[in-house]
C-alpha cells in the first residue's frame, strides 16, 4: 500500500512571493508566450530567471496557474479578460503591452486559484505513489479503483468532493476505475489529460509523449490551452498519442492484451523498430543495453519479453534481430550488427 499523507495543492499564498516578483514573473510569462520575443529579450529573461530561486519559483507558479485555467469555464475566463482589457489605459508601446498583459495574468492567478478550489471541492484523500526502476506496484484507492504503476512511475492521487485526480509526473499507470458519474476521474500530465467516470485504461507519460489506450469503457483525451483545446473520445480497443508539441494524433486500434501485458511482467512488441525495443527494455534492465548498429535502428521486431527476468530479455535480442551481444567491462551489454 502507498504511503498516505494529506498534501496541499500548490497555493500562491503559501509561497511568500513578493508582489513585485510575482508581477515580474507574470510579465515574463506573457512575453515568452507572445511569439514576439527576440534573442536579446530571451537572454534577459534567462538572466532574470537564474538570478534568484524565488524568480524561478514565481515563474513556475504563473505557469502552473495558467495551465490550471483548464479547470475554469472558458466563458468566465474570456469575460474576465475582456473586462480587464476594457478597464486598461490605451497601450502605446510593446513594453506597456507586456505590463498590461501581465496585469491580466495576475488577475487570472487570483481568479483561477480561488475557482479551482471551488470546482474541485474539499480534499478527501491524497497519496504520493512511486515505483523504482524495474519495479511494478499495485495500489488500492479508497473508492475501489485499482491503480497499477509500472517502472519509474511518480504520481500524486488526490480525491476531492467533486473530482478524483491523478497527477502523473512520469512513468506509466493502468487504471481500473470505479464508476462514479458524479465524480469524474482525471489523469493529468504536462502534455494533456484523460477524463473518465469508470473504465479500464493505460496512460504512459515519458515527457516527449503521452500515450493513452483503452481496454474497456471510454475516455476523453484532451490537450492544449483553454483557447485551443483538442480532444478525442476513445472507446474499447483504441489508442492515441499526444506529442511533445501538444498535438493530438489520430486514434488507432490496439490489442487489449498487449496494453495490459506489463502488469503480468510481459513486454510485448509488434513490428516495433529495434531502437525503440531497446529503449523499452532499458526501462526494466538494471543496466542499459547500448545499441551500436545504426543501420538496424529501424529494423522491425516482434516478440515477447519477461520483465521479471532481465537476463532473459538481453539473451533474446540476437534471436529476434541480426545483432551480436557483447558484455563490456563495466557490466553493460552492447549490441552490434551481425
């Protein structure tokens, strides 16, 4: 069972950040996302950001609250921004534009922090989940939901009155969600989120992509900010990927047994490039295998591996691809073209 604790969600008021620094962070966040920033300004931003840990924390808070605006009604946000713009003085220069927009962002911070708490309701339960390299673990959540965490997974589970949220910072989870139409279950990651009321599905967050696959029921996968949200509804036997640019791909079919195989310690690959297979196996191996066969990076491989017996995974590689295996003095293995 996971270690349980009552953790507070990020709250700007707890951070003791001076208003001046917060305004600076809002200004720089606006400039960095304006699409108009030049090289000199970018250097100036980096200098400001690195000058004081408080600057970095303030910027993170602005980014966090902006992303969290997904939880707020789009109509309310647009109305608030429109009202703020109407009350502003005429904008004559680029710098004044940035300062005024920073003011809008600052208003947004206050508004969103208050609204998120109301939309989620009171915290009922929270826990931090962590699995080590090569390990898997099963967690039973208070409502009967079962969460399976794969190797190197870091997540925080928070149950509110009105929502159940898993913040998947990295790794992979398979969820058998207890149905509760009045309290949606949401998996959040940097690149997007998945919302359900009750179903079985898999989510993998490896920073450069977010992969979602459904075993039963249906889920809604979303990405993008509150002004340009993209979403897809997936049903049984479907999968989709959000890439590092937050572009939502087209859904495709997936075998349910393959999705859930890692829970049983099996790694199933079907027509996968060898370089990707090695990357997949290295998630479980005590020491990474080095692939030194550039001509074979895209060589397609199909096979099944036993994650509970790492040596057998290494020994299987020459039998499914034209490679030779050598052990290096430091204990690692190297694959070369045969």
